[in-house]
């Protein structure tokens, strides 16, 4: 975003992103002790406010009384919240003093559970956005450099741009959200995007026909930053490689929302010849952690949140800036670990490592053990299916323990034909895995399961909200 864009944003939204950015530029040079002191102060203030103003936390019925101590040392005593509890709590989780005019209301997506209504006030949005733009500086992206967003969403708001539901995972702030979504305003939205040298493309409907169009636009626009859903970036990267397209040379690529398998990072970095930076957040707390130039985990935004990981590696987040709908010790359903060892970049904030996405995204093998998408990515990589011309993406579906359906997305190309509406579908007998590859695939999966069904697809649809899931577990 340009400086003008940020000034405009602060003015229109009543936020203080620029001021907070100045603060964060300083605080990233603080010592760990100084950062912890800030966390403790902010937590103390938050708990005090919450005890006085939020019915849920003071009701004897809920049992969620916060301990009377106000120090971070005994923070462990605070009960754990999760999505189910938060949903049942409903409006009692809102502050008595909530100013709805200053809140951005959204829902978490329904892909991994029933939706939850979220209220993000100007304070939390200011901190989250400022932390996000500090991350731009880490990536070497300066204000005003052209950027492109590849989003995947079924929530089409207008013909020109797609504003995804404020759903799962980290949501990139988008300039189009500066204006209301009425049709006349789309023109304004487009103009602001142009001022900000920002474009977005709906990756949900990516196929070879519109990828060709996207590629031409990118060659002309020359984005310094390409960001968006990992699977969307992957589709574009794959298209660029297959068609030997030149002239798309970003300084950095940034992915979010989906588990980043190392094999995919390698592929994207090779094709774009640019480093990939991962980042992490959730609807209940945006901007939780960002990757630095060392690429060995994501530094926790300690100025904005507290991130814990329990003995089962469940992540627990506390948003230190949302007083309107406080999420304190909130188990968001993601799995990851926290590394406190020093990072060569000099940032003392601990790093989030081994982020494995949702706890629910696990598959049970025939011996009863549980694995996640990384297991399959490694297996497929060993057998030469990833980074090859054979398969683009995969999805493992489990309805019964020890059994899976393995859905393979087979690369498009000459073996495919395009429909009149631009959808690619496999031609008869073409665009399928060779028998030898099919056997290889089955042989590598079968040792772990009692039954493996392999199906081949021209395109695997992302779920609601556009977030692609590598693992779909229908086990109760
Ligand atoms: Zn670092």
C-alpha cells in the first residue's frame, strides 16, 4: 500500500495504523525482556477491562471467571476458550461498551466448524495491520511497490474484484475494503486499488484460459509482491512453468492460510526465483506471526498477542488489542510448536514452527496412528509426484479409519479440452496418470491403509471460502 493509501485508510476507518507502524519499527529492536514487559502491561490492562465489561468473563454461570491476580506469571490459571464455547457464549462475549460503528463484523468460515461471528474493533485492526506492514519491510517491499493478491473465494462481491469472507486464517487487508460494497462504489474501489498499485485476482476459478489472461496482466503490471492462498500461488506457478512464461519476477512471494509443505515452498521459489515468506493468523486474531529473512519459522507479533502451545501442540492465542470481543487463551484449532532459540536475524521474539494447520485435518492409518498432510507430501515427493509433470495437487478424504480416497489433480495440457465456459475437463483417455504411475501411487499408499481408492480429477475445488484442504476427514 502507498503512504497516501494508509493516510486515507486511517482517516476513513478511524484507525491508527501509521502511528502503530512507527511504534513497531522501534519495538522490533527491543530485547526479549522489554517485549515481555510490554505484553505483561497490555495483558494486565486487558484483563482489568474484561473483568469489568464483558459479561461472559464475570458470570458465575459460565465458570470463566478470570483469576484476580493481574500478572502474566499466573496467566496459566486463566481458563481456555475454544470455538464451541465462544459460539455458545454468543453476545455475552462482547463488551458492554462495544461501539459497533467502530467494529468490522465478519464470520469465520464454515470449513472447519460452524461459523462464529467476529467483531474486530479499530484498535485490534490498527495493530494487526501495522504488524502486517512491518512484515512487508521484512520482505523488502516498500510502500507503493505494485502488489498482486491471488485469492480463492466463492464470495464474489462484484465483477472486478473479489472480497473474500473474513474467514479462516490470516486475512490480508485489502484496499477494496476501504469503501462500501455497493455497486457504484466499485469504481471508487478500483480507483483506490490503482492509486495503491494493487490488483487482485480470483483464483477460485483459475483454469488455463483465465490463467493465460492473468499471466499477461502480471507481465504488464510487474508486481513486486505476489501474495495469497498457497494453492492459488501454486496454480499460477505451475502454469508459468508449463508455458515457459517470462517477465514475472517478484521480489517476494507470500502465502497464507494453508499448510506450507517444504516441497511446495521449493517449487514456488524455483519458478518465481524469489523467496517465499509464510505468515500466520486467524480470524480471532490477525497477524499472529510472520517469517523473517532467515526462513526458519515465523516470529510471533509479541506486541499484539500472546501465543502458547500446549502439550499436544494445540495453539492458544490471546489477542491483546481487541477489547470489544476479547479472545483470551483461545484454542483456535491449529497445531504448531514454539521455538525460543535465537534467530540469526536478531529478532528476539520466539518463532512459530511446524505449523500443521487444523487438528481436525488428520488421517488415521490402519495401525491407528494419526498423520497430517505433511506425511502424504513427503511420501509423494519420495515417489517423484511433487514437482513433476504428473500431478498438481492432491486431496485425501477419509470416511472410515484405515481407508482413504486419494484424489489426484492431474495436470492440464494437451490431454484436456476446454468447455465453452472455459472449464478444463480431461479428454477421453487423456490427461490421466499412466498405468505405471498409478501403480506406483497405489504401492506407496497401500502399506498404510486397508483400502485405497484413487480418483483422478481435472480440478479439485477448494471448499467454502476458497481455502483448499489437502485433508478432508469425515470421521466423527
Ligand atoms: Zn528471524
